[in-house]
C-alpha cells in the first residue's frame, strides 16, 4: 500500500471540516465477526462454478492468496497480486473476460466509477462484480481526501449512481465493511434519484438513506438473492 503521510492527513482533516462536511452521528452495521470478504467471494465462485477471478487492489494478498479458482489475476501498483500497475493500466491492455471481479483498489468516487465501467465491459454474461468497503459507519471513514488509517472512502457514492440505472442490479451484503454485488440484469429496484453530480452526496445523505441507497441484506438473504 502507498505510504501514509501523517501531515497530509492533518491538512486533509482540516480541509474536510472547513469546506466539505461536519456530521457527528455514526451508524452501526454489526458486521458478523466470522464472515470475511474472501469467504463470500469463494462461496460465489463455488456456487456459480466460476472459472476466472480478477482482483483490483490486492495489498498484502489477504484475499487474493485465499481464492481458489482456475485463473486469477490480481492488480496492484504497489504490492500483492500478480500484475503490477494501476487498474486503468490493466484495463487498457487487457483482452480477457472474467466471471468474478472484486474491486478493492483506490476507494475514491471517480476511480471506482471507472473501475466499475471497465469491469462491466469484461464481465462474463452471468458474472458478478463485487466491491469492498461500501458501508462506512462514520463521516471520517468515508472522507475524501482521506485523513484516517481505517478508511472505506466514498465507494458508496458510486453504488448510489449505479443503483439508478435500469440494466444493472445491485445488492449489498452486510459483512466485512459492506460488499456490494453488481450484475448485468434488469434492475429489480431502481433507485429514483436524479442528481447532476453524485460526488456531491454527503455522509448525512448516506446516514439517513443507506437502506434505500444500498439495498442491504444479511449474508444468508444476500446468498439466496444472488442464487436466483
Ligand atoms: C484495501 S487495499 C486491498 C485489500 C485486498 N483486496 C484485500 O482483500 O485484502 C487497497 C489496495 O489498492 C491499491 N491501489 C491503490 N490505487 C490503485 C489503483 N489505481 N489501481 C489498483 N490498485 C490500487 C493499493 O496499493 C492497495 O494495496
């Protein structure tokens, strides 16, 4: 992972406080302690008999090393995986399709939008895109620019945008910081939200509307939904 700069974090925190948002209330999703992102990924690979896996952002390979599948590629500019470079660079030269794509790279709205768009183009017909860190519990965990070590970023805003499209179905599993699943099927619960710029959404909006925005399900209900 990129080195953390404490001074930059302090500046970012002041900037966020002065110019972006101040909101103190926190959420508590009560994520189960015994179900991790790699458990869900492997479960889906087995359930759907997926043959190929792409992970964007691998860090210490906590997930990548555990996933058992015929073909796997892990992309990271700094550490882990088996492809050294950014997701943009990977997609610019890639010619393969994938059954399961796990997006867990740079957790900033515009990058995540791009990663989702590029992933949709190479997703197999019945494939699934998963995104990590979709359910932040506090303002500072989702603040961009980042000023906390434990950080989800504003991935959730990209999900809210894609939830408004008719040909994409999204549901979010309430485990391990929140994992959203995107499939190229008709949207069964299209979000009616018209905004010119989804990046301008505030944590306060997420706090009050997260159920409607994210379509949150617990692990078993999520698996039932995805199996159908
Ligand atoms: C949260 S970590 C990934 C954790 C890993 N997926 C896991 O499950 O343990 C995020 C990673 O994204 C990488 N990253 C940052 N910018 C990126 C980019 N533009 N493209 C791909 N990966 C990126 C970072 O180097 C970091 O290792």
